C-alpha cells in the first residue's frame, strides 16, 4: 500500500510541477534555516573538538577586588583569579576532578634555526589543561603538572605554527624563542577552530610562579570538570565565602562561578537553560510556522481540486484513515526531497559563511584562529536527528489539517465537484 501511495505521489509530482517546485522550495528554505540554527547551537554547547567535557564543566572567568581608599571610594581591580586562589579551590573542593588554568597574551615567536618569526597569542596553562581539553597529539606528549610547577621551559605548538615556522610537523625536540627566551617543543597538536574560543590557539607554555599568586585577583581563567557540577559550585562558593570572611572588612570580593552553558550563552546565575534558549525558540517557530502555514494553504487549494477523487474513493469503501495515509505519504515524499535540498543548502551557507554565521549569536568568539567548521560540527547525529524530526513535524502540520477539512465533506458533495 505504501509503495502504491509513493508511486501515485511521484506521478502527481510530475503532473503538477509548479506546485511541486513551490513546495520543495518552501520546505528546503525552512529546513535550511532551522538546520543552520541547530548547527550554531551545537557548536556553542555540544561536545566539539577539543571541548568534549562541556556537559560537566564549571567556569570561573570573572573576579574583582574592591579596596577602600582614604577618600572613602574604592580602587577596583577587575580581572580573573590568581593561581594561588585557584590552588586553594582545588585543594578544598573535593568534588573537582581536574582544574585547567589559562592566561593569554601576545608574544613574538622565532625559529632560531632559520630566523623565521611570527606574532602569536601565547596560552599560559597548567598541566591539567591537557586533561580537561582533549587535544589530538600529532607528535610528542603534553607537559605535566610537575613540569609546570618546576618552571621547565617547554612549549606545545599546533600543526599550523609548525608548518609556518618549520615547514613540517615533526618538530618535537626543536627550539623556539619566545620573547627572547628559548623553549623546547615537547608536543604538536591539531589546532582547535576559532569557533571554540577557550581552546583556539597555536602556542602553549606552562605556568610559572608569579608574585601575585598569593592574592585573590590574578590573570587566570579556570575550567573545572567533575561529575556533579552543582556540588562543585557549592563547594567553590563555600571556599570563596570562607576566604572573604578572613579578609579585612573594607575589602569587597566578587567571583562568578558558572556552568559552561551559562558562560557560553552569557547568562546570569538565575537563568535556566530553558530560559536561555527560549528566545531563540521563537526564531525556530518562525522557521517552522510560516512555511507550514504557506504549505498548508497550498495543500488546501490542491485538496479542493481532489475532492472528486476523494468522493470516488470513499464511494468504493475507502476509509478516512486510508485517505489521510495516502495524503501524508504523498506529502512525505515531497518533504523528504525538500529536506535533502535544505540540508545541502544549510551546509553550503554554514561552510561558506562560517566567519559570520558562528558569530551571529556569540560576541565571545575571537579572531586568533579562523572560524573553521569541521565535519565533527556538521555531520553530528544529534543535529541531523533534530532536523529530520523538524521535517516530519513540518510534513504532518502542513498536510493534516487541509486533509481533515476535505474529509468532512460528504460523498454527494464531493462527487458533485465532477460536474
């Protein structure tokens, strides 16, 4: 029966080419727009290279220290946290599995063998950084927490920087000069996309001891993973509150502890995930409702021309369920074709316009590395399943109501249409 419905649908598509073309265009555009939105949110919130631990990550990026001056005002220091305070958190918050610390600044990088040089953003990280973020190591191994503590002058570079300075990627053991200081390359990694602002970059070295490590405010952002993020946040708040109580009363301290999604969507602590993405659901509903309304009108007009066919089928014993099934299967064939076109269109739009598409809902994306969208971001099962579900919903919502209205008419009235 289904094969018969599909053959009939194919025949009718060839007979009504204008309707078919308009239907395919309407479906393809709505699917392409929705698919683009799904891809953007997957890039922002999903497990993409090398940020596979986003779902169990807590972020500390903003901290401030207000010091009361002699005139009654405050000297305000807005920055991140110090390594010393981060160490205090890690020692006392027992639910923490790993804590990555990161600071970033520009430096001049020179290959001392051939004097090739470039300016790069230098990521200053601890050993746990390589456990929190799962980079692919092409050669060598990352520096450990012990190497970071011992201030060993080693550096990890990306394949992009290796090709730029050495014209090859097998460079472990070779030397680089960073702002006048020599470092030994200990590993080469596949670079992250500019769409992942935390992990993008081409150059990483260990953290060294600084004089401000005993203070609260410093230059490090913290990315913490563990199985119970709410418990981790509660423990960090407890450490922070005890620290503040031990400080002079004239000092005021603030610190933001967020889930990864709160940080990525720039939400405050009172906002739920549903609230955060709720405003974007209206866009998705527009992508779905407006095309569905237009397609429903087209199908309604088409059903009017098929009343005689429906009347004859009902006169020969066809049930309403059989007629609805036929219309839905016919419509499903058109929807599937439109969905395929829409998927192709979405991929073309996202790939060719990745530099502005990925920044559309995200002002945090940096310009350090190109905002390239890889296959892992595009060919994700979650995104494809959501798109197919949307396609099915579009099929049912656009075809079901006109069919039900047509079926309410009696057989005599339907057959009268033949006159």
